[in-house]
C-alpha cells in the first residue's frame, strides 16, 4: 500500500493518534463558499495514520485513492476499537482511601458493566 505524508504549517493536534482514519474534502468543490463544510457526500477517506511528527502525518492508503490536493480540509476520525470508553476484562478492583483526618461520607459510587465476551 502506498503512503502519503501530509505536512501542515501548524502543529498537529495532540489528539491525533496512530491508527486514526484520515478524511479530506477538496475545498475547490465548494464554490462561492467562505465556510468549509465536510459531509459524507463530498469527503474522501484517505487512509490510516501510521506515524506522526510535530507538523506532519504519514497515512497508509489504497493505491486507488489519490492524495488530497493542496488546500484540502483534513479531518481525523478516532479509531473506535482503540478509543472505547469501557473497561475490558472479567474483573475490576477499586480501593477508596480517605486521606483526611475528618470523617467523610461516601454519597454514591457507580459503575457501568457490559458483557463483552460470551
């Protein structure tokens, strides 16, 4: 698979990670508009981030996908398999410690449990 290096004048946002998916919108396809709008109908999935530097990202993509033209709007989608909000596993252990000299009362403690394997 070919790779494309996208270089930016500003630093890459710290939330970008290896494995995130890169999309782009060719801004020339939005005539008479001062606002850049990205929708699924006019965006192109470029590929997956393989490395990140301060001002550039390396994206691996299919040979049939052309690199974005200069001036395109670049969007990043987080990898949903990596960035899930739930714990994975069978057990959890929690230790609550009161470092205060005063008596305290625990009002509430909650958790979210979902079955992830069967």
